[in-house]
C-alpha cells in the first residue's frame, strides 16, 4: 500500500489474532506509521508506558482484560491517546459502551484495508490538530445499559450506535430523522437508557396522534376546571418527564401555536399547566423525532425556524430498511426469538429461500412492518420452519414491491456467491464477475452488428486485437472480421 500524505503516527495494534497483526504489518509497513503490536492488554500497557503511542487499534476480545477494560484504563491514564475498538460482534451495547468510554471509533470484522487506512488517516489528522491547537480529549464517564433495543450490523446502524454513545451523557437536544417505522423511538429510548437520566422516566408524546385541542393539555398538563371535562388536576408529559427524558415524536406535526409555546419552554426551561398560574421547571432531556423534511417545512412556513435550530443541536438519521437490507436477517431472528418468548410459542426457524424473499422485499413500513409480519408468521405457521409458501403474497412480488434498480438486482444476484467465496478458500471472484458481465455483453454486441468485429470493437470502445483476445478467453466463437 503506498505511503499516505498524512502526518506520522505512532500506532499500537492490540489483537490476539496473528493473522490480523500480519495483515496490518504487511499493508502499512511502508506508510507514515510507526507500528507496534501486542497480543494481550498487559503487553500493550507496557508498550504505552515505555514508548510514545498516539493511536491504538484494539480488539474487544482478548485473553485476560478485554479491549473495553484496556480502553477505560488508558483513557484514564492517557486522555490524549486515541483508541479505536475492533470486534467481530458489533452489538449496540459494545458500541455505545466504547463510545461513552471515549473511543475514537468502533469498527467490525471483517474489515477491509481501505477502512483501516481511512481510520489511520483520520487519527493522524486528529493528533496533528491536537498538537497544533493544544486540544486534549475529555475523560469520559458513566456506565452503560445492557439491553440491546436496536438490532443490526449495517454501517448505518453502527453509526447510530456511535452517535448514541457520543450524545448520551450530554444534555444536548437531539433530533432523530427517518421514515415511519424505522425505530426512531427505540433510538430515543436508547439515548435515555445510556444517559445519566436513565433511571428517570421516559415520557413520550406523539404529536401526530393526539388531536390539536388536546395536545397542549397532554404536553403541559392542566388544572381542575381549566376546560370542560377537567374535573381534576392532571400533570402533563413535561412534568412526568422530571429527572428523565421527554420524547416528542413526529414533532413536525406540532401546530404552529404550540411550536411557539414549546420554543419558550426550551429557552426558559419553565412552563405552566393549562389554566394554572404556578410556574414549573422542565427538568428533562428533550429528544425529538420526525418523518418530515423539517428544513422544507421551515421554508414553507409550517415549522418555526427558531424552534428547528433549538431542537436540531444533534441530528441522528435512521435509514429506511430497504437501504440496509443486511440488517433484515438478524432482525428476523431477533423477532422470532422475542415472539417465542412473549407469546409462548415454539421457536420457528426460517427457510433460506423465505429469508431471501424477505431480504428482497422493500418494506415500505420499515422495521415495524417486518416485526408485524414475523409476529403473524410465528403464530400462523404450523410447522417448525417458515417456508416460502407461508409468506404473504405481497412479499413475493406483488404490487406493493417497488421494482429494483440495476445495482440492487446485481447486488442481490451476487450476495450468495460473495458469501461462498468469503466463507471458503475460493479466490478470483473479480475475474469471474468480469467474465460473467463481459461474455453476454460481447455476444449481444456482435449479434447486433452482424458479427462485424471492427464495428463491435468500436461500440465497446476497445481495439480489435483486445476484442479478439477477450473472445478467445471467454470462449466466444469468432464472427466476421468485417
């Protein structure tokens, strides 16, 4: 791998797998990195004590102390040390815990060397900036919960895990963006659970599900006699969230008059019940979510610009399920296990062809739709295995499934083959892919030009000798020389 135009970096690689150490040593031996290697946390600790180390790449599973323990210890002793965690199990708990402990990043196996290269480059730039400006990372604190409410291993889900870990301990307002059913409330709950307010209440209100004339009372509470039917005092969600988190779901549907009142609450941290005079203090972290494009709503005058800036301190996007199809198999298994426990049903397995159909489907209702389908299948399937015949017809190519684009079709075609190559000892996949693409393409072009190789070479953008060599290698019979 060629040397990178980045500042030099003293790197420690802590991994008990010899193959990982060998690959990194071979790939980056010529780069601007001074590499050190260790197999155990104890050995790595000795290296950090004896030598200048700027960045450590640490496996989470180690003999003796694990990578998270090493991270916590080193960040306490050397807060300027950048530590990235690497693991084969990218669970939410591990990722959030690592980020809360101050990890620079968190990556999962299998990784490619381009990912490691980009990580090294970012670390080098960060170290250079710290040296230039005298910046030092802050020592992290706090613990983490153990409940994995979010399931998935895609890059987008891993980024959500990281974001939760970064923002959980702060009091910053968070805005979660995503289509309906993408798990925005689960993200909010996870932020709450991993924060210092995790033992307090999580008070949620859906701004789109409550009629406008009742929404103010739901948020602020009301005094006895405030309106017809108010026969007693009732605290609102803002009051109920004391010491915890207030979650405002679908905030884009909040009426404009309530937007003004909410803005004042967020600015002053004070509110009054409907019909009341007593001033109450908002003692809650505010997390909001919406499926709307709020910036467009601001331009259209449907959402206050000042409120948008107030709630949009940190943004976490929740991608639709169709853009992270690799998360579908673990989600299916998660829902099958959960339904078996909650509904008292036997655990169902799912046939490979049925799972493939679920992966192909575009899930317009996202994770919520998938959860409901799996619950139905767990109840209605009589056998121990959910087969293709058990799936709803709409999932098998009905009108509800939008057409795939070419790239999606190719990706789906290659999924099983790539898995076969990666799981075994087979090599040469790229050449096989090129042959599969080129053979039908060249045959089709030759057929269209009547076998004229000169014209075919022009259409393909190659010279005739190259075309002939490809035809021979691909086993294509010669056409006319033209």
